[in-house]
């Protein structure tokens, strides 16, 4: 690995967007240079929110970028969705500093994606070698900066072995994803459900028509400034009502509408000419990702239609294999979204806390495995082969 040079940068503006994007599998929109740079340019990260870019870039001997990783110095745990508040509290009770720490993740975005980005032309053996060296370099950097730890969040299951080989602490979580079983249409999907679940979904969709609500789908490139303003106001209102912090600015969405237009899908609900609700989705070559939702008031079944059924329908029409509608929500199971394991890996600097957190995660994983089985038993599908996560 002496042929490779590892460096850390404080902004992706220093990297050519094609050099970065050429490393991405499946054109994951949240790992795209355009998305991450838009966060930086529009003050969605930084001192105000406690996310400081510290990305890893790997060059070969010809100074070409052959690997990278999106890394941030964090001064809080907001926007990560792998909850470590109890770990931070334990540090505080011991008069130690849990912050700052390093995190490899996409800010405010709990979706699955590669965290070790390596050029596709490499063989599996080469990729494994580079990945191990990247992990080692990141831990070394965490030590140099005197971070409390380093955390890799929401990587795909096939990356687990890479982190295990580096003796990192593994943590198991659970989300609810929909998987396309080569459905021809929405009704074909419904046919695979047990009768009472199928009838419930059909009734919820019928209620939308009875309320004289109609739906539009637009890509980001089809949105004008006025419409983005309305959508952004929904986004802000939802966060405030949940007593949370809306970190993404209108300027951020306006920029993405231009740079990632075809990768953004908006589901817009209207009553007459009035926009009453919307959901913001992103998509890769194979996956639809539901991210944000808002409405002017509560309408019967509207959330299900805008956030779930329209997304499933779109995924079927465009032959997308997976729909990740967002974190949490056991109620999604009855609507076809099955429990799906999510993973994170952790390196803790303090040996005492490392051992304690490792024991905690081992016990938590056992409980999560049991819960996963229980949740899978709630599958609404008629045949077990339909429940593949």
C-alpha cells in the first residue's frame, strides 16, 4: 500500500466532481459530489450544526483518485440516527469528553450506502486491501486529532466483513424497506399481500379520491423557485412541529434541483389548486429513498399515499429494486415494508470504554436479532418467499 497516498481535506470543493463521482456504486445521490458540496456551500453543515468536513482522499502514484470516504468531525450527535447519547452521557459522568469524534456518514441521512468508496476497476482482492488501509488510516487520523472515537454509519451488509477484519465494534439496527419482486403494477404487488392488508391499502387509497385530492409527481429539474419555496416551508414546519432542527436551507434544495434534478422525485398532493402536502425523495440506479414530508394539516390516509404508496408505484414503474422510506416506523410493515438490518462500526479510543461499549453492542445485537425475527413474523405477504429482506 506504499504506492497510495492518504490525505484529508476540509471541503469537497478541492476535488473534481467527476473524480469523486466515478468512485460511486449505483449513483447513490447522497454520496454524489453535488449533494455533499451543496451541504457545504449552503451552510447546512459547519459550526452551527456541528458537522465539519474532514474527507479522506486516496491517490495512486500517478496522483489519480482511486478511493475516498465522506468523513466529518462531530461536536454533537445530531443528524446521525445511530444513537449514542448514552455513550456520551457515560463519558460526561466520568469527566471525559465524548466530543469531538469522527463520523463517516451522510449528514442527516440514515440511508444505506458505501462508506469506503473505491474505484470499480479494482479486483475484489485489491478493494479489500485498499479498504483495510483506509480504515487503518482513518483510525490513525482519529488518534492524531485526539478524537474519542471513529464511527462508520449505515454501510451495506456486504461491507461488514471489512470492518470486522479491522477489529471494530459492530452495531446492529433495523429499518423497514420495500423490495420489488418484479411486480408488473401496484395491483400485482397488492395480490401478494394477505387479504385484510390488501383491503386496508385499497381503502386508504380510495379515501384520497373521496377527499378530492390529486397527486402530481415532478423531478427536481421540473420545479420552479416558487414551488421549491412551498415545499421547503413544509419541510421546515414538520421539523418545528417535531421540536427538531431544520438544517437544510431553501438554497440547498434550489441548488440540488439544478445539479441533481433527475435524481430527485417530489410527490405533490393538491386539493383543487392548493398544494397541501409533499414528500421529497431521491433515487439511485436501483433504489428510491424517501426523505422528507410535510402537509398543511392532517388529512385521512394522506401520509400513507404520499410517502409510501406513490413511492412503491413509482419504483414498480421504473424497475427500481428497493424503496427505503426513512428511519423507524413499525407501522410500515403492514404496508409492505419489511424489517431490514442496518449496520454501523465503531472504534473507541479509550480502552475502558471500548470494552464496555463492545459488551453493550454485543448484548444489544442479541436483542436486536430477536426483535428482527419477531418483526418478520408480522410480514403481510402471503408467501415466505416474498419476505426476503
